[in-house]
């Protein structure tokens, strides 16, 4: 006997290669022990729904998608950077502000000043905003502590958010986000300190992956390679902020370490794209940062498609380059700004985002055996999820087989 069954559902399974969106019209989906136990056409159910499951959800033709996955956020941080927003509108660039000690370092000051409680309280509304749109899995990075105990504090807050809320949190250590003022003249010394922290993070399960910012205003390829070698030796998967503002060979570097994902990639080159395809590294597109920084160079979407690099779409929720807490808005921007199809955009926030977090076997599609994380929407067709801006058609969320909303 299943715990529940969804009937009269239109299922966007997001399984590739079949119908668009992997759709099953007039579908049914059985849930047992938090997993998807059965999926198919309603007519193929072997008995009356009431004989198969304790609880029936009659969805009256509503669409169901996998739970949304935001695979790139910096949502745990103190303070805001609305002042820099004004400066940028006045003509200052992101890199100029960073070089003058603002940017990431200004958020580092605010994050260090907040104790764990305050940081939790500041971050919770951003997480809840994502969850209100059907996000059931979220990645959260550190990178605003830039000092061992401060980085640990951020990762602990990320962990607590996942424990206290019905959402799966993937924790990423981004100690190599910027060089803190104390190490201004000794970036390699700083990097060594962060490398020294890795065994503890692995031991205490405080990080599920390791990220770095490979950029002229942050760390170069050799430095990132040293960090990644140590992470790989500890069995920690890696991902990389690559080629966002300049072509620093980040795509190829990420591929060399079989990174789960490489992010931004506006300036990624051909060689790097081919290497990513070979390594199976996901390209995480962040239209919120592109939009906010008024970037003019788009990520090479056509080249990704051609090479067979799969694309995820995420918010990059952070106080500087992407003050965004809406994944649905990012689906829209991925289509309008980068030319993704609505189906590619939705795959980027479900199936491909799961792969970017190393969760491809358990999350991201509606398939038997996968975790029963799913969202029911009041829409007539899946493209509506990318179509509107600032409108939330969420009807109900089921996570681990349990009903959450409303
Ligand atoms: O993904 N690129 C570096 N890191 C963030 C920005 C963080 C910030 O500005 O605070 C990003 O865009
Ligand atoms: Fe980022």
C-alpha cells in the first residue's frame, strides 16, 4: 500500500528523450516511504486509487514538476549592499568597487559582525522566499567569513537552516572567494589557511563540496588548482566560479578536476567548453548576476548545446552581484537574456541542477525510486513557469513524500 497517490495529474517528469518536458498527460504518481513508487498513465493503475494508497490527491489536471533546485546561492550573509547598488548606477563597476575594499569584503565585515543567531535570522527569509516558489533543494556557500572560524560559522548556519526547514541544503565551502584584508600581501598564505581547514570540514561534514572564485580580482588558476588537489584528495567534489568577468581558463580548470559544475562562464572559451563536455561538468547559468552587473557578454549557450554541456539555472542569491531570491524569475531571465527554451530553463532548475549538486541519482526528475520532492502548479502549460515575472502559481509542495504547502 502506498502512502499517497496523485491522480488526474499532468506530470512534467523532466526525463529527457521522450515527450517535451517528459510529460505524461492524465498521469498518476504513487508515493511510498518518501520515494516515488509508481508513475504512469492514470488508466494503467492496477486498482482503484483508494485501494492502492491511504491518501489521494486529485489534482484536477494540474501540472506537477520535480521540486525546484537552486544549485548556486550565497544566501547566508550579513548586511546588504544597497549603497553599492547606487554607486554602480552612478557608473562605478563591480570590479572597481571590489578593488576599493567594497564588494565581497563589505559583506565579509557584516557577516563577521553577526553572531550565529543573527546570521540565521538574517538568512531565513531569503531561504523562505525560495521555498515559497517550490524550491525543495538549495545549495548554500560560505565565503563571507574568510577566516576559519567565520567560515565554519557560515556553514553551521547553512546546516541549521536545512535542519530547521523542510528543504535539503547542500553546503559548499567557498573560502577561496576573496583575499581578506589580513592577508592582503600574502594571498598564498591565506589560501594555505583555507586548505588547512579542509580536513576538518570533511571530518565534521560541514561541506558537501568546495568552490573557488577564479578571477583577476580573486584567485588565479594555479591557486585554485592547489585548493582543488587537496579537496579531491579528501573526496570532496569541487565546483568553480569561472570566467565571469574575464577569460581566465576557468572552464578547462574546472573540467580538469572533474568539477560537478562551473558557474557564470560568460567568457568561457571553446577549449574549456569541450573539456567540460568531456568531464560531464554542468554549466550553471546565473542570469541574475548578468542582469545586475549589466554584463554585455552572454554565456556561450549555443556552444554548450553543441558540445553537449548541460545547463543549470540558479539565482546566485547574494547581496552584491545578484540580490535575487526568485528562481522562477531566473527561469524567465534565462530565456529572455540567454535564449534558453522554457523547457531547458526548467530542466536547469530540476534535472540538471540535481546533477550540479551530485544528486542526479536521487533528485531532479519524476522517476520511480527518486525522492518524492514535487511541486503542483496552477498552470495550463509548463512554459508558464518561465513566462511570467513576479507571479507565483504554486499550488502545493510535497517533500520527502510529505505535503508542505499550503
Ligand atoms: O557569484 N563571483 C563571485 N561571487 C558572487 C558575488 C558575491 C558578491 O558580490 O558578494 C557571484 O557573483
Ligand atoms: Fe556566486
